[in-house]
């Protein structure tokens, strides 16, 4: 009896120790790519600004859960764009030999690490200090959509003349396609190593939509490696759920114009609740349903994004 209890206690202790190790160990990053520009570290997040001598428009992008800044680079490849890409808190910066640069305006966010407000505080700094044109788009995908809305709540005056694109976004009072239970989140540290061995499998194939696009397949294969730690994934997932429940439609008052892309075949977020939430924004935001589209409109339906407006460049900001 006592021997059995002792062995059980040892087993439980081993499981708990193993879970803590899996939660907090840093994984190796996925393959990085060249990037012609500067990178600013902001706490445990980063802002990358692509070089552009005389930009005609500014685009600031915030990626979604387990994605990274490369989600946007093909679509916004026009060299006349000032492209500013954010990397979420405690995610790998997927740049080969990044050129890090310091700036006096950089401030480490005081919000909890891994939370939507943390990344929103980083986005606010990018929007306040880096744009060099009067034509500014802020584009958020999935969790990045919530980051955009949260940043607008923090500093509404910065969004007064900004166009927002919320692509398959996490929205106030919306829901995930399938909710994660507390038990599932607890077990995530044991699941992620298996996901890293087979990022695209029969178990998760439905979430990705069409995979004929080689670039899409390549970047989805990197998903489980983009956050440095499983603990960051857990914080992100808990934060998404909390944010959707705590925020309401009053958040839309802080954005003045833009587009919400709502995929009809989203297997990450619930389409009906996304559409219902977005429609509460009124005339500020045009809601565009995309029938048959997956959670990744930028890859599957790039034609659905509104065209960019262009303007003359302003002098570069001094770091």
C-alpha cells in the first residue's frame, strides 16, 4: 500500500517537473529569412521596419497566434510601401542577421507578457513614432485584430486618420470555433512537441484550408516553432478567451474606418459570432463575408483586401 502510494507520488512529481520543463524551455526557431531594414526590440517583442527611401504609404502589421511577421511580406512586397512588422511578445524574430537599432522612444510595456495589451502597447509605439506618410493602414490578422482594437482603445487619437484591416479577427464578444478547456491548456506542453514533429497532419488539416500555395504551407509548418515557449502559447490562448469575454462593442468607437474580413469556412474562430460582433461597429467598418474561405484570407483570397491609398512621403523619424 505505502509502496504504491510512494510510486504514485514519484510519478506525479515527475509529470509536474516534466510539464514545467516543457512549458518554459526555449524551442529552436524555424528557418529565418533576409530582411532589408531595422529591428527595434521593445521588451520581449520587436518591431521591424523595411527600408524604403520614398514611401507612398505606410502599413503596420500585427500577426496572429503562432504566426509571425512573414505572414504579410508577400502581399505587401511593393518597395514603395513603408512596411512595419510587429513580432509578438516572446516570439522568435524570423530574420537572418537582424540589424537591431535602439531608439529613445522605445518603452518596455508594463502589461502582462503574452497578453493582447502587451502587444497593443508595442503597436502604439510603432504607430506613434515610425510612419513616414499620411496614408496609414494598420492590418491585424486573427489575434492581431484584437491587438489593433486594443491599441486603438489605448490611444484613439493615433487612429483618427488610420485605415484598419481586421482579417479573420478575434473580436469582442465573439467565440473560437472550438473552445479550449482548462484541462487542454494544462496538457498543451505535452501536445506541442508532437505538433512540432508533424505541423500539418490529418488531425489538424481542416484548420488550414487549401494548401496548394507553397508559401502558405511553408509558413504553417513554422507555426509551432514561432513562440519561444509553450508557456507563451498558453498565455496567448488564455488572453484571447479573456479578452473576447471582457471587451464589448464599445471598442469599435476608437477606429474611424476600415474593413473586417470574415471567412465563411473559418475553423479557428466562429464565423457567426465574428460577423455578429463586427456588425455592431456600424458604418465605421465594412464587413466583408468571404464564403468558403479559410482562416487565412491573405493567402486564400488576397483579392478581397481593399486597395491602399497613397500619399507623399514625410521625412524619416529620428531614432
